[in-house]
C-alpha cells in the first residue's frame, strides 16, 4: 500500500526528497535508480513546479493583507477598504504680496479700472540652487483700485505647471473613472468642474467627498482614489449618494503638476507676465516656499490607514488629532499631541498639537491656520479647542571618555576619536530630533563600545543647554526655558545648578548662577562676577530655577550689548526623555571625545597604578 505524500515541505530539495521517497515506496519502482539522470531530471521538474506554485500562493496570500503586501497597488487597495486615500505628491507653497501701480497710465485708463483680477494660474519664477522653478497662483484674487494701485495681499502660490484634461461622460461605461494625466499631480490643487456640453459657458464646481453628512442625490461631490497604476482618478456619485453627471456632460480636471520638494525654501519670486495688461511693480515674499513632499510611501500608508480608520474622521482623543493631521498635512517630520489635562499648567477644554516641519524650525502662521481651520474644523468636538505650539529644543552637550587597547587596532587615538564622533552623529540622526526620541545612555555606550574592537569601555556625561538672545533693554529680557529633564542637585547649597557663558555688564564679564530659597525646593537665579577668584553677586534676583520641573525663568537684567547666552544644566538622569513639545538634539560642536590608553591591558597589573577613571561630574 502506498504511503501518503508529505505536503508540508516548501523547500525545493525537501520537495524532491519527498517525491523520491514516495516513488520508492511503490512496488512498481523497486528496481529504479532514482538518482539516475533521466528520473532525476523529471523529479527536478516536478519539484520545481511544486515549489513555484507554493511560493506563488505564499506571495499571493501576502498581498491580500495590508501588513504584508509589498506591491503598492495592493497596499492602496487594502487601505481603500479602511476608507483611506493615500496622499499625492504635494507642491511647495509660498505666500506673496503683489503690487501693480498704474499711476503712469492715462486718466481714462485709471478711471476705467476700478478693480483688477489676478487669475488662477498666473505664473511666477524663482531660483533654488541654480535651478529655475515655475510657481502659479492657486486661486483668483480681486482687489479694488486704491490711489491707482492694486495690492494683492497674501496671495498663495504653488510650484508647478497647471494642466487641464477634458473628458466626456459616457454612462454606457459602467463605473466610469476620469484619470489625472500625471503620477506627480498634486491632488490638493485639483479642481473638478462639469459642463452641460462642450458649447456651454457655465459649469458646476464639484467638491471632494469628505463625509456622508448632508450628501444626497443632488449634492455635487466627487470621489478620489489612487488606481493600481499609481495614477489618481475621479469618479462621481450614483444618483443616490452624490449627483451623477448625465451623458455628454464635459468633465474638466485641472491641477498642478509639480517637482515635489525640490523648490522648498524658495524666497525670491518674480512675475514677468502682465496682469490685466498692466506690468507688476513688486512681488514681496510673506512666507517662503515650504511643504513640498513626495507622494505617500507604501510604508506610510500601511501605518496611517488603520489609525485613520480608528478615528473615523472624528477628533476625540489626542491620537485622533495626530492621525487626522498626518493624513491631511504633509510638512511633518514629527508630531506630538496631548490633552489639556496633561499640559503644564493643566488647561482643560483644549488639545495641544506640536509639529516639527520637514523644511523649517517651526510652522508658519498660515500653516497653523490651515491645520486649525481646514483640517481639524468640523472634526473635533465643539467644546475642545485645538492649540498649535512650536517645538522646544533641548540641546545636549556630551563629554565622552573611552579606554582602548592600542595593540588591537591600526587606528590612532585621533582616528578613534573621529570615529566616535561619527557614531554619535549617526545616533543623533537616527534616534533623536523627534518627539518620541529618547536619549538612552546605555544604548549610546553600547554603540561606542562596538565601534572598534580595541575600545574596552566608555563613559558619557550628558549636559543640557539652551540659548537666549539677551538684550540691552532690561524690559526685553524675560525668558522661560523648559528642559526635557529635571535638574541634578549635588546637595550643597554652594554648588550652582546652572552655569552660563559670560556676558558684559559695564564692560566686565558676568555669569548666571543660583542660590537656594529658604523653605522651597526651587532656587533663585543670580548674576555674579568673579573678583580675585571669588564670586561677587551683582543681581540677587534674576529669575527662578524649578529643579523638579526642569524649568528656568530669567528677568531683571540688562547687558552692554545684545548677546547670545548659553545656559547649561546637568540632567538628573543619564537617560533623557522629551515630553509634550520637547525635542532632543546632540550638538556635534559640543561633543568632547577623549581617548585614553587602557594601561592595565597593555602593562598588566602594574598598569593599575597609572589607571585613571573619570568622575560622574565635571
């Protein structure tokens, strides 16, 4: 009786062995040489076919799930089931003021032109890194003539070229779709219009579908999706949920085709075209170009789709705000959200959002208004007010010491020190500068120890610092510094918690220090000078140090000249974790690396006499 064939193996060699063993168990093949060339080739074909089908089935099953799909079209399709539409490439956006002066025109021309329209699509030029880019006006703007001048304020412009595509509606085509002509089309600039026929002068503007609320058979909405070919396409309602265009209607799609992030940072624009027949006198930049980014990646879709599905397009929890902003706003390197109950001080009835942009230190005011008024409006609870706050950066200064055995490496001490600086720079890039970027002391030590086989052990002393722009005017010198970690106290009232770089008062270098406050865990900030190696207090009350909160307030001091002052403190822990809107950054110019030969490994027990360890503090 034949044995059952083993079908649990997927490896090619194991499949072939299973087939061979199966045939050997059959009485008809007792005398066959299964390693002979002819039968071996046949078994190879059978094993290959089985293996090929197994792998194909495995890959096909993987593509059926969002977590494991590798083909972008399948990731997009699975995300669509969760109601998620991937973000397209986005154009950099800038804001400018445009002035047209017609004083030199004749009186009739001045009298006839009581208003002027700056049309959508008006072209501007800019240059970034020696490369020229086109920008276009995003909307129509109309202003009145004021003293023979037309001043267009806060004109939003985007990088790229306008493209227009016309389609004819044919309801004989089931589920007709209207595709954008470019994979790099910015769907945030897309305008969808429907005309009765090609001879009609009027048209209806359709809006992108966002919610079923108030949508019926007459509502003019369009639906947007990415197809398997990575092109975005538009389709309309079925006459029940959204208005359905009729046969021979003309659908017009116009949008901006863009180069993505290449022109981020553009700040000087020129407009060579005329507007209404008049030359442009000046273009003044209000905010430089920012927010340009590539289309959303498959990994980003995989991450954001479930979060967006969980929120159901409603902002209730702090994480809901995060998911909605991530979906609809592109200029994000990192984002942090928290409720007012977790704020310091507590502020019920608000949710706080802090965004680290991709292209600048903080968001522009127009970007903040866009998030509040366009992205979050209508989604958040009426009684909850969203507040956008700028990130606060705590810089880290590191003292690094390591022992090494020179017999185990060809690198010199200088080479090793340079290597460690590179390791720390990589650690900073990969792990910090984001709201969940924790400085993990042991993790960094491990990377340093593994950088070269000759390195035996290492010590890292972290310090935190921030800088203030001190002014001559005492009324301008009011600062609040929030650090990412509470401060270390030695326990001695004479030891300063904070130190500072020098600043001149009456031509003499002065410094910040601090003294204890009776009956309080806080400390008083003082200003002192050094005379005969002694600290002489000049200002007894220049602020306060809240040791347990990691906060310093400064006031009541004036300087001889505007001066940047660095305030340095020691963290209470070797691990430093940012909270709320805090970011950590290791300042590469403040990384002090010292290589020391390990005398014990080179000289044995006698080397212990010269062996030195490094103190915990400076």
